[in-house]
């Protein structure tokens, strides 16, 4: 499945479809949003009752796809399109920022890279269709990019946005900000570890409730404690105290069934959240963001930045 989504489209059509042309043209004049409040929700639709697709934190950057309407911006945040409240975004048409990676969509042709943000600037290179480029900023609807050792500008109309790292497929945000500086996570397995993971998955969708010990509701450490107890392992109750269970394991040596820990910014505890590692940079946990037991990725901006370690109990 491709995670790339067309960022800013225009259409040369007539009649009613001309409205789409106007929307696409205005979208090209939007830019980069900087989050000015912790826990800003990315929602599926532009209202507070819509499903939460993710959260962003102070200083995080988003690509703004459309002008604000009714107090909401349509944005792309780490490969996911959704809506964020305009109140908590500082938006500018021009900004230098790490925006991840994009893929050229030039309908089988080439895309001109220019020395500045506009067609009046000199063409410096031709970029083949399908090429992945690093997005380093935006200026009046043009992406500032790095490509093949050079820097320049390309029209955002022909770039499909994604934050995947071009050469490895790992998330650039995890590489740049996370505790795991190699961008890779362990993929070790053990028979019991796999059983623990599979048992944990049977609770997917179970509601998150603070203080929940299962099986009808969980908080994060209540979930891990319950799953481990099913296999005869007694671990401590809170995330911080579970960091004393078992033995420490490096991120590159993680295996299925390991406990992984996170600490929220400004939290004085050893850990504020815990989950169970699955493999391939994924984990299952009782999420206090989406209020259910779910599978998440260590490579998201927030998770990679707040990851503090892992423990092996089995």
C-alpha cells in the first residue's frame, strides 16, 4: 500500500468542475504550520467529534493543504491527511523546515527543479517522474528540496507528500528525532514472546480507562500486567515501576513480547507509558490518545521522541 497522497491538485476543466481549479490554486498558496500547543489532535473531519487520527506537539511541523475554513486547516502530518484547529497552528507561506520526503508525480515526464520558488527562476535540474526527494521547506506553494546533492524548488502541484525516508522506507522523523539513531528496531522472536503478542492482540479495540485492570477496560500498565499475568508472570502495576522488571534491552535487540517505555515531555517519572513490542517497529498498547487498545508504530514523531527504553521479562 502506498502512503503517498497528492498534496495540491489543480485541474484544467470547464463547467462546474472549474470550482476544483480554484480550490487547487488557493491550496498552492498555503504553507507550513507550526504547532503551538501540546497534544493537538489530528482529526478525520473538521469538527471536535470526528475520529482522532493522531496528535502533534509543540514545535512539530505540518504541511497545510488548504486555507482555513470554519476554524480548521486541512493538513498532512507524517503521511496522514486530516484536520487541525487553526487556533493551535502558526501558519506561514515561507518556512525552512524538515517536512519529510515527497515523490515526484509528473505523469511520466520530468519535473523542473528551479533556483527559486517560481517559473521565472532558472531551471537547474530535471527530476524524473517517481523520484523521491527530501522536502526542506516551502515558499508560496513551492517546495524547497534536496535532490542529488543539490538544492532548489519544485511546484508542490507535482509532489505527493510523505515523510518516509527515500532510501530505506523508515520514517525520517524517527531518524531525526528519535532515541533510535540507526532508524532500525529489533526483530527478534521467541515462541513465548509471539504468544504474548498474539494474546495482547485479542484485546484490540478494548476501551482505555485510567486505572483499568482488564479485561473489559485497561490503562497502559494495566494492559501489560494483565497480558503477562496470563502467562504466569507477575510484573509491577505502573509504567515507571515496570521499568524495574526484567532486564534492559537495546532498541536494536528488541524482540516480540518485550515491554517498551515512553516518557511524556516534562514528566518527572521514569516512564509515563508502556506497551508490548510486536516487531518491525510496531507495538500493541492501551492508548490514552485514541482510548482503545491498538497497534501503533515506534517511528511516529512523538513515539520516537519520547521512547526511553525497553525491558525483557521472559
